[in-house]
C-alpha cells in the first residue's frame, strides 16, 4: 500500500529529529563524525520540509509566509 504524503512527511520529520539527537550527542563527545551527522540531519530536515510542502499543496493549503 503506498504511503500518503502526510505519512511520508511525518516519517521524514521523525528521522530528522533522530539524526539531530545523534549529532548533538556526538558533538558532546567531540566525535569526528558529529559534523557528518549534523549534515545528514539537515538533509533529512530539508527533505521533510519539502514533503510537508508537497502535502500541503496537494490539499490546497496556502504556503506559510517566510520570515
């Protein structure tokens, strides 16, 4: 069964949150991989945002105003 756009966006947000937590823990330990984990977390967040935007567009919801 195909995943709905909203479900995919939620999944990506959860993945991003986990990646941010892992990066934060690595930063606290001085890990050399902390930068890479932060980069991956940012990529997950960006994909989650794009998927959320796609879901909103499919349902005719207006885009939020930028800061």
